[in-house]
C-alpha cells in the first residue's frame, strides 16, 4: 500500500514539473506573433505627399523648360529632380519652424539658394540669366539671396544622369503642356496650372493650382 502511494506521489510531482516548464513556452506562444504574421502599414498619406511633390516638381520643371528653351531632356530631368527635393525640404522647414518666423525665413532662403546653385551647374549661363530673372516666380514668394549673373558662355560639367528621361515634351497653342517620361509616366499641365499625372501602374494624381488640393485615384 505504502509502495503504491509513493509511486502515485512521484508521478504527480513529475506532471506538475512538466506543466511548470511548459507554462512559459505557452505564454510566449500566446503573446508573441508568429514569424509569418503580416503587419499592414497604412502609407496612404506618405504616398499622397510623394505624389504631390512630384506633381509640383513636374509643373515647375515644365515651366522652367519653356522659359529657358531647354531642349536637352537630361537637363529637364535634373530640374525635375531638383525641384522635387526642394518641395520636400520646404515642407520640412515649414513643419520645423512653425512657431519661429525668423528661423523659418532663414531656412527657406537656404533651401532656395541651394536650389539655385544646383540649377546653375547644369544649364548654360545665358539660360541661367533667364532663370535668375524669374526666380521670384519659381520660388513662389519665398526668400532667396540675389545672385551675381555673369555674361560668359562657358558651361559647367553636366552631372551623371539620374531619374527617367523626358521622351516627349509638347506645348500646345492653347497653353496645355504634355510631358512623357521614359518610365511611362505622363504629365499634363493645363493653361490654368492644374496638373494631372498618370503613372505606368495606372495611378492618377490631380493637383488643383488654385488651392493645392491633390486627388489620387488608383
């Protein structure tokens, strides 16, 4: 009888020990997601912002190309990239210096001055003279430092090509402009400044020039 009780007691002790050892593993399994669990992040706002920057950059690049009589598609692509970067930086400045008027003014001027220096590296000096005289329009009332304009015709070395090339640039008599890029993106700008961009994947982005409202349609 005593021998049987001892055997039952030993078995019960082993069962309790086993449950105690398995408990942390069970808790971890219940609280830790599986490795293949999908995590979905809503990046709609980020995509909309990026599309808005690109749309505005396309619009300004088209205007600059027309003003400067740019025929080199590589240069037009560089202008677009420069103004895309400028748009993102201006938004960062406005957010960072929302309550600091003096700091915001200086930061905006720095962004525009760096944009100016970048453009100067890949256009001819006669073209830059035209660009400099129109900066108030391109920079949309934001501050910048007056630049010294020279009269020589030497051209700076063109940086390595980046981004999609412009394969078609068509400005119609009614004021509408159409730009087609090598990556399949098409930009249409009407005479009022409204911009429509269609990407190769079918996504369409429309920006109203009056209120800056951006609409994205997949």
